[in-house]
């Protein structure tokens, strides 16, 4: 299993649907999960630790866990079926409630089926880990090259810092298909 972190919320350019991006520890792979607007709001509220005048549904879930002496140990996104991610909440009973159990009862772990978006929203509120099976990461991830992105950003910043009319002319001449030309070409004629 791979412990993932929430890299952020993005919008699908074509459908304008929110996507939660989960990133692996190396920062080289991200798994996009399409969610709805309400789930995006709930995840962002949890990430920003913003308080609302009334508890949001995931705040309520976290409060219910506490009231029931339960702890969310971790979220596990364990499958993709019919283009839908499947997740489970791994809950455990707190030590105070396990003392009340009869001897021989050792089933302190509780698995609860959940939508990944709900599971993620609850995990960010409780500080619980978000885990994904390696097979799911391998199937659904997109490659992210943070080093290449940083190099590109650095090169662009350096270009902008050094930008002057003379440098722009040199740059355009370097791209000119006619090396004998002394003036940059334009589209307006």
C-alpha cells in the first residue's frame, strides 16, 4: 500500500468537474478522482481547517466517531470498479471502550464502506492517513515530474528576468527560419 496525500483540488478543463488529486510520497505520481462540487467544498474546508457556524456533514461524522469512542485509523482506497474508486474506513475502538468488552472479544477493528470523496474529507478532518493499494495507484496515476516542472519554471523566470528588447530580438532571430533575415517577422505584415 502507498500512503497518499491530498495535493489539491483542480477542475477538469473539459467538464468543469472538480477533481481531488492524491499524490504519492515521491511526488512523481498523482491519482485524480472526479468528485462533485459539495465534496470539493468539504475537502477544502477540512484542508483549510475552516470552521463554519454549523457543523458540515464531515464535521458531524468526526464528532460522532468521538462520541462513539471510535478512531479513524486510516482510509484505504482499494479498488476501481466500472471507473469508480472504492474505499473503506478503517475504524478502531478507543481503549476505554475495549475494556468493557467480554474476554475473548478481539474484534476491535471496524470496516465501513465509503465513497472516496467522503473518506478523504473525513481523513483530512481527523488527521488520518489516506492509503491506496499499489495496483490502484499503478492503474489510475498520472506521472508528475516535479523536478522538470521546477526546471521549466526556473528557466521561464530567468528568461523573463533577462527580457529586454535586444534579448527578445535575439530570441526571435534564433527561431527565424531564414537565418539571413535581420528583422523579426510578424503576422500583421
